[in-house]
């Protein structure tokens, strides 16, 4: 029995229930690449909120609307998914910082740009930053954030080399000062993750104010040189 719309209907006493055709309720099937991206995005949110150990495969599957075997098919395990999430975020942040340090500019301006790159990433991808600071994936047992900072420190050491030579400082001290500078920016970024005040440009200006002028030469109202 059908009604004027052509929909099959089922009578239950005086009430008629119309059922839509099956074609109207079939969801579009994701491609393998789309499903993988979806699982990485869902995993990123859950891992950021709960951590690796407290997040279960069941939770990930339920949030994605798939069965657990689908996750195993794409990543092999929960740890495999976590590793992919970490590597994805690691690459985004490292590329942003590398790009900021690749420009032709004075060392002070490059440090400003690197600080802004880190703070911009924290602002736009807070979940990713929380993950990078947390559990180390099997591919980076020393910790993803520590690995990233080591890469950045190597770049900063190269940047400081010319400045140290111009001032007659020992080139051998460059590695130590690079670690100090990168560590200061990184720790400030972790603090800013939860505070968000002042805004990132003000934070970057104050960071470079301390790094470049030292405590005895602090300016009361520092400004970014790159905006001059």
C-alpha cells in the first residue's frame, strides 16, 4: 500500500507511518584517504583531551561512527594512530618555524618571526600542541616536542654564529645560547597555551626584548622590529 507521494506506508491502527526509500538514507561512502584523515582528526581531539593511555579504541570508533577493525586496518593499533597524529602535528609546526627562519633578515627579526610562528601554531592548533608536549610515540621515544626543539636549536645556532663572530664571542658557545633561547621561547609558549594574554604579538615582543637586551637593558614598551 502506498500514498500519493509514492512512499511505502505502514498502517498501525488509525496512524499511518511513511517510510522513505532506502536510497534516501544511504550515506556517502568515504574513500580510504578521507577515512584516514577523519580518524586522525578525531584522534587528535581525543588524545589532546584525555591522553594516549586514557583514550580507548572504542571511543575513537564511536566518535568516527566506524567499527574497531576499520581503525586497525588503517593504523594497526591505537598507538599507530597516535603516532600518525603526532607526526602530522610535528610536521606542521616544524615547517612553520623553518619557514620563519628561512627569510633574509637580521637575527633579531628572525627570532621574532620564529616566536610568532610557535605562538601562532599554539593559537590555531591548541590540541596539536598539547599532544606534542605529552606522551612520546614509539617513533620518537625522547618526546616529540623535545625532538622538535632540538631541530630548531640547530637552526638557531647557525643564525647566531655570524652575530657571535661579529661581536668577538666564542663560536663554541653558540650551541649553548641557542638552547637557552629556544628553551625560553618554548616555555613561554607552554605558559601562553592556557593564559592567552597578552596577545601573541605582545608576547613575542617581550620575549625578544629579554633575549636581545637582557634584564639590564629591558625596554619598558618593546615593539617588534619586523613591523617597523
